[in-house]
């Protein structure tokens, strides 16, 4: 392994150690060392998977990209039929000795399929057909994940198309335009404000302004206006179709005081835990909020609150810098390779890491909705750990073939 990549692997090793210690600290009272021991096993499996993927030539991966994507879609359909999960959800295949979450595998499959599509496309970077195909590739798995239901996983998988389209040369203004149906949905569902005449005027002004600035083709403008107006008109029905707890998690972002004893309780307790750590923390294994069990899912979704409480501001910043360093190294490989497929794979892997870091840390700080997304390389979980380490293996393979066209 070259010296340039030793820093990446070293950072991953440190992240693995932080993961095991944090999981052990957060689950010691209830589970002893069992969950931390399992995480050690998952990291070991991930490490093996990383070195295996490093040995696989990405041209072989490119040839199999659509087959991997198809397999992922089939698994997402099957999990809706025979999957298991808490509170009536269907998110895992329970194989007895282990549980497998296909939505984690889907993120990697979508990256590979998008990378092949965007690297093979010969048309203009802003071609409507090219963009729509990319959105469809990401949108189908996202829709299936949404039905599990897993709002966070669906959002990450669907959103992956945007940074990868940006990497392929699509104009930022068009990418902002592509978000107009989401903007329309948020306005008309009354998530952040009461819907009414003012919201329609805001949406109309937004669409008119972005059309004027972008001077998009008529076909693009018509499609986005129709989608935006359709999303706005159906927002109320779609919003009410979400599970009550999903709606409350989004509402809690804007009404934390009113929902402090219900949907906002988790985020508030997480902020209290992080704030109580001050500069240097209460010491590893010394967290009181953690010990009282006031923050739920401390070893998965809210593991960052444990880190903040026990190691303080300095420890939290160290972990964030460590994770961002991993992302920077991955994006650095994307900038070093010559092959377009390799480039898009690396950019996609870096993007999914960065998106999940932002959302997970954000929900620990109460600035993004609680969505159940793990913190990459840190949170407990076999599927997420193995998939993330495997994705790094693809990046290492790309670096090894960086001079190939």
C-alpha cells in the first residue's frame, strides 16, 4: 500500500477504535461487553472486505454495476415482504445468527449504477434525459426504502444523485432547480410555516426567478414546473401519509419547545449531554446522561452525544476532524484518477459519507430531523460498518488504477 493511502487506513483504524470504546461505554450497564465485541467482529469483517475490494479491478466492478443494482432492488422488494424490524417496520433480513439491512447495501449499489451511467453518457452534461435517468436510478431504491419505512435511508439514497450529477458537470443552478419539488413539498405541507396563499406566491416567485436566471430549455422548465406544482398540490396528502412519528420528528425541528416531552425529547437530551461535556468532557465511561439512559440509541444514532459528553468539545472536534479527513482523502483519490467511472465511484463514496456525517451530527445537535442514520465508521451496526469499509476498498482499488483511462 502506498504512503498516500496509509493515512486513510490509519484514520480508519483510529475511527474503529473510537467506535469500539464508545459502544462499550454506552452499552456496558445493559449489555456488558457483548455489543462492543460484536462491533470488533464487524470491523474485522469490514477490514477483510476492504482488502478484497481493493484487489478487484474497478473495470470488473463497472461491468457488474447494473447487475449489483438490480440485485439490490430485488432485495429491497423482498425485505418489504419477509423483512423484520421494530414497531411493524420491515428493514432487516433476520438470518438467525445475524441481521442484514439491504438499504445499506443499496447506497453502494446506487453509487455504482450512477457511476456507470454518468461515465458512459455521451450527451451534454445538462441533458434532460441524462439527468432524469440519474434521478430514476437513485429514486427507485429510495422509494422502496421509504416504504420500509426508513426516511433517513431513503433521503440519503435519493439525494446521492445530486452530488454525483454535480461531479459529472451538471450546472449547480440546475441542481438547485431539481430540488424545487422538495421545496414545494415543504412549503405546502406546512412543515415550517402555515400553507396558504403566501406559500403559493413564494413558490411561484421561486420558479420564475430560477427559470429567469437559468434560461433552461422549455422541456426542462415545463417538467420542473409541473413536478413542483404537483408536489405542492399533493403535499398535504403525502405528508399525512407518513407515519405519525416521522411527521413529529420533522415538526420537532421547528417546535422543540412545544414537543420537548415527545418528539423533540431525544434531540434535547442529546444536546444536554453534549453541552455537559464542556471542553474536556467527564471522562471516558463517566457520562451521567448516558448512565441514566436519558439519550436513546446511544450506541447507534446518538453515539456522538456519548462522545461529546465524555470527551467534551476537544474530543468531539477530534472525531469530526478524523471523519472529515477520511472524506477529504476519498475526494482526493477522485481528483487523482483518470478513469471517469473510478472518478464517479470515489466522489459517490465521499458524498454518502459526508451526507451521513452531516445528518447524524446534526440530529445530535438538534439541527436536522432524527432519521435513524448511523455515524459512518463509529455507530454500532454490522451492515453499515461492512458496507462503509467495502466502499473504502473500492476507493483504494481506484487509487491503484489511477493512471488507467
